[in-house]
C-alpha cells in the first residue's frame, strides 16, 4: 500500500491509501502512536551550514559556522 500511495498521482486515492495505511499500522502496532519527538529547533541569521534534520542521525554539524 505504501508503494502504491507514493506512486499514485491521484490525490483522492493517495488520501484513501494513507488512511488505510494508518489504520493498518494502528491495528498491528498501536504503541507507535504513543511516541512523539519533543525537540525544538531554532536558527540565527548569522549561522550558516546548519539545516533542520528531517531525521536525527547523530549529525555533529561540523560544517556550521557563524558569519559575523
């Protein structure tokens, strides 16, 4: 279902598949919905090279620099 949902250009079908996927996950592993990330991220205009990570993988931001 996930592959089909990602591949379809039809928005209505995509929504329907997303709801079916969500229901199936809840049926098989309801505890997944109990976990919520609580990170808060902020940026300063003078900081360059840092991006908000979509998934935190232990990035140490070695390329981050202040411009001032």
